[in-house]
C-alpha cells in the first residue's frame, strides 16, 4: 500500500447574512490557474484592498463548492432586503452601510484594456444574461449614490461576490 499525502486548504471569508441569503462580505480574491483576472492597474495594493477583476467567463467558473455566482434575481432580492429605493440600497450596502456587505469602489476594467472608476464605481457580475446574451452586472456609482443593473460586454473586468448555495 502506498502512502498518500493529503493537503487541505482552508479558506475563510467574511460573510453577511442578508434576508435568506449568505453573501461574501468582501470581493473574491482567488487567482485561478486559467482565465482572465487581475487587480486594478495590476497593483498589489489594489489586489489586497479590492480583490480581483474577472471577465465573465472566468467569473462563472471560480466558485468553490457550496458557493455560486448570483443571478440577477438574487441581486434584486438583496436590494429588496436592504431598501426601498436605489439611494437607500446604496447607503446600506457600501462599506459604512448597515448590512455588512461592504461594497468598495474598486473601479473596473473595460474591453479596451483600460482601468477606470477607482474610488467612484464598482460592478459585480451576475450569472444571468439579457435577451441578447450579454451578462448582467450589479453596479454602484458613488457620484450618484445609487445602484443599478446593466447588461455588459463579457470581456469587462468586474468583481465577484459569491452567494452560498
């Protein structure tokens, strides 16, 4: 009989229980062996603070067992649990908010390869697509103090918040 070595990696994340959902309370910061992800402006400081920006194809594949990339409907349910209008939801889900979601304004990466919006915006992928097959994102805009949904180019780099199965 051969001896075997088993290596167990224990990953611990901060979570927030909001309504019936358990959600990561920090941006996912896992660098997969394949796929497209990077920190804002390839900065180690931004990686530590904001996590990784993923393209949509990569975002759909990185959830560990027991977690998943949320649907647009799950994002909408989160909004319904945290406020009655977009500015209230925004205030409740940013870092100083009341629900522990702690959204940070880490910017995003556009299809042209440019990074934009650090300190102003943040977008999170969903697993849902619109009628044209473009993925939905859940977006925060600090200039307007509001949240919104938008269908985006799947090659954009956005953040990931996973929801527990």
